């Protein structure tokens, strides 16, 4: 319909509002990552959304990891420092948004206020599973912001499509993007 865009990628149909595009698939190890070179097979999630707000307004919501559980039902953080870059945290994921949480240890790699770049990673030792997750904001104008919300999964389990419900995770990133948009656009401008 006029409100959604559907795309079949890697055998999965993705439905997203026109303001939000999701891409999910597999890429070869030649693709470069902003913080870490990929190892072996990589499973990727790529989403983006345009938010009608200043980059500062969007960044205020996205970069405050301690409040993620207040505005979305799919991902929240616990044991997060006020200045979390370089620290360990617990990420809780609800694959169905129903309050049933699966816990993952992660490290907050970057909260770059100048580049509007947020990055965390975690996984299972011995090359079985690793996820590298990042959000980057870019201004479209003074009152519009593009939010890219992405993750690369490496290791044996993602290569075999095991270890995580990847289609649900991709869908949930779209939902998180939409939640950011709702929260930010509902607030008074800075």
C-alpha cells in the first residue's frame, strides 16, 4: 500500500513505512565496517529513517542508553554508566516486544557526541557469534535528521543462520527507529 515499502532480501520479506527502509542480508568479508574489519561470513541489518527534528534532538534520545527502556519495547540497557563509552553493560532484547527479555553482555565502544555516532558490541567467544551494532545520525537540514541503525553479525552461528532470530531482530530495528521518531517528534523543539 502507499504507507509501506516491501522488499524481499535473502528470502525474507521486509515491510517498512516509506519513512523507514530496512535491508537485511548477507555480505562477503570484503565489506568494510566503521569500527572493526569483518571476519568470515557476515550477516547484516541495515535500517534508516528520516526524523523531522534537529540532529541534537534525535541525539539526546538515542545517546541516553539509560532511558531506552522507557520509549521502546525491544531493546534496553542496564548497568550503564552516565558516560558509558568504553564500559561494559547489559543489553536486554525482547524479540517479540512482549516483555520477555534475553540478556546479553556488551561493551559500549563509542558515544561520540561530535559525530553523533553510537556503537556497542558483544558476542560469544571462540568465533561462534559476534554482533557489532551502531547508530549514526546525519543532518538532512536544520530540522530533519537521517538515522542509520545497523548491525553486523559474524561467526559460525550467523553463517549457519543460528543463534538469533535474525528476521525478528531486523524487524525490531525498524520498530526502534519508529519509536525514536515518535518520541523525538512529539517533544517540543530545542
